[in-house]
């Protein structure tokens, strides 16, 4: 083959490649990164599983990151990095809606879509998606605590931080129900932060046991709160005297449930939550219609408040001695 024939053959091959855009040339998948409250804890590890599965199923380059500590400033820095990276969608599980609002608005101004979870009051987001009714979620847990305490006695309450949006909404709903229906129960101190960290919840509960010798109950909103509180109660051998109710993963809570310390825990499936965030992110990115009664992959039918940009499902799950093993079998 002479030089002219070689050049002709190479040119023809190149033209075939351009015309057909063969397997070696593909459009890059849009990128979505979910920023959670803290990295490395079981709850968000489960949420990450849902994020990655949705990405694989839906053709999104989806991943999850989070700060090493429960620190809103670290969340802001992570979002700033994602703006610089020019990702297509940012997912956010906010620690502090006020602190995050300016940076999320900058993300939107840069053309990035923002999907929140556990952040219905978050400014600077396109939509928020939750898998529970927030008032009902708090009330259900107070009803259980009241039942375990016989409708009377002293209790304390935990949230992740005093600025974590939904933790405080749930706590507000629980306390309001207690005051309305169970006047013989008493919240003996302002709600405590620390329900995202086992050690903090354990230490605070130990302090509360000393400060309030008639303590009869703990309600904890934050997946590590019931674990830390339960550890403290077991340490003090007060299993029968103090009831623990709250939000927890079955795999973490099982030993304390079987010991009768955590009387019941409640949650939605964090795997489904991660999947739902990516599903909604893709829909928003593609300009799809979001309407009441629609089905979102990984969640099913949802309620939509178009004016407030809220998407909601009702997926509360109860974790107790009868259900804990079956929920663990689902990967929770």
C-alpha cells in the first residue's frame, strides 16, 4: 500500500467514526452530588447506596459527600467546591438552612439545579423531597413514648443540632402533642443537640440521668440519638425505668431493641431517600413536569405542593421486636 492509499484509508476510517459516533465516543452523563450532614455514619451510608443505584439505573453520574463533623460551615465549603466543579445537580441534606441559603443561591445562579431532602424551609433549592409527613412523624413517636411512660413523668428530647430543619419540626410536633394530650408528662429541659453523634448523645443522657433522677423517657430525632441514649441507660442499668423512642436504623438499634431499652424506633428507608433525590434531580434537570399524584422512581406516588416546591410521600416504618429482623434483611 502506497502513502496516498494509506492516507485515504485513514481518512475514510475517521469519517465513519464521526458520522456514526461509535461506542468510543459518548456524551458524558450529567453529574449529581448529594451533600449530607455527616459522612461515614450508617444512615448516610444507606442513603449513598440509593444515590449510586439511582445513578446506575437512570444514567446519572451520582455520588455522595459529607463533612467529617456536624458543621454547617463544612457543608458550605463542599457546596462551593461543587459550584467550581460545575456539576449539573447538587443534592443537600441541610444542617442549617440559614447558613446554606446564600451558597445554594449562588449554585442556582450558576445554572446548577438544587434538590433538598429534610429541608422544606431551605431557600436556594429547586425542590425538596421527603418520604414522610413531618408532623405525623413527630406525633407517632410521642404517642409511643407516652404509651411506654403511662402518660406521665419526666422526659428529655434530642435533635441533631438546634438548626437542623426537620429534626426540630418533628420535635415541635411531638412536644405540642404531649402538651395537648398528655399534660402529666413534662419536658424537663430544652431539647438537646447531639442526636447525630453516639458519643455526644450518650454523654448528654448520662448528665441528664444525674440531673433529673425521676427521668422516665427519652425521645431522640437523629439516627444516632437513640443509640447513644440507649447505651447510657444500659450503662446505668435503668432499662426498666427509662424508655427510649426515636429515629434509628434497625441494624444499629437491634441490640437495644432486644434488650427492651429502645421500645420502638421509627424511620423511612434512607436507601429510598437517596434514590428519590437522584430521580427528582434528573426530572428537574430535564425540565419534566412535577405534579400531584405522579410516580417518582424508587418512591411511587407522591403529593406535590407546586407553590412551595415540596414533594412528599408517606413511608413511615416502625422498628420493634416484631419488625427489626425483616427490616435488617432489606439492608437497613
